[in-house]
C-alpha cells in the first residue's frame, strides 16, 4: 500500500464508505435508465453484447446543471443530498476517532 500518512484501517474504512456511496448512486441511476441490449459483431467469429443505458433528457439536464453548479449556489433541497453524504463521512470519522481513543 502507498505510504500516505494515514493508517491502513482509516483508508480502508473510508474507501468502503465511498464505495457504498457510489454503489447507492449507481443503483439510483440505473432505476432512471432505460436499457437496451445490442449485439455488436466484430468480424466473422466475434460478437459482443453491449447494454446501452439511456437517461430521460430531463434527468440528464438536471444532473448536468447540478454538476456545473458550485455547492454554495445549489438550492437547499439540492444541498440536502450532499449533506447526507457528508454526514456519512463524519459518522465514520467519529467512529474511527472513538475507536482510536478507546482501543
């Protein structure tokens, strides 16, 4: 593992949380997608299935606008989901700090 000045435990715990957050987002995203499976042919003896995920244009426009907007300029409702994710990180940091003090 790379020497970055943090304990392996802290890095792994935070990495696990980041993966959980990403997984939650992807699960949500796929509920918004319409999927189509297409078979692509690559010559005589090779083919590959490709799954295309199509977003409704209103979702794409909404997320693109959010992506281009600084956090400070988001609506309170939009900031709410970022706050939820921040609280997950803070809860983990509190748990790690508490374990370090007591362990």
